[in-house]
């Protein structure tokens, strides 16, 4: 958005009047501190973050918990010997077809 030259003249006029009146007014010594205190009381302008920002925050809060659970469950499975040794050996049995044919046909 651009201002016209008439708009620029109006702004310059208002600013020059304000600058001229600045020297005449008496200001307190603590005007900066009072102004900053008022600004701090206003608080943040956007109090409600967006939906995706909220989801992202919750995911990052849950990530360490998920990692700890994965590590703990893996340790429990390893310690409890969840997979029996016989089941592991049947994976490497290459004669499974013969076994099923013998059971079906009855040979």
C-alpha cells in the first residue's frame, strides 16, 4: 500500500507539530519504565497457537516416553526369551513342503 504525496504532506505536518510540542511538554524521568510496564501488562498478542503447533508440541513431549517404552519392552522380550528356540529352528527348515504333503496324502 502506497501513500500519495498529499498523504505524505499530512503525515509530515502532524509529525512536525508533535516534534515542536515535544520540547514544551514536561515529561517524567521514569516515562520509559512506565511505558515498558504498560507494554508488559498487555501480554502476548496471540495467546492461542495454531492446531499444528499444538500437535507438534505434544508429539515432542511424548517422544521421550515412547523411546523409553520401546527400550523397556525390547529388554523385557530379550530377557523373557519370548521366542522359543524351536520356533526359530522351524524357520530354517527347508523340508516344509514334504512334511505337508506327507500329512495331506498320508504317505
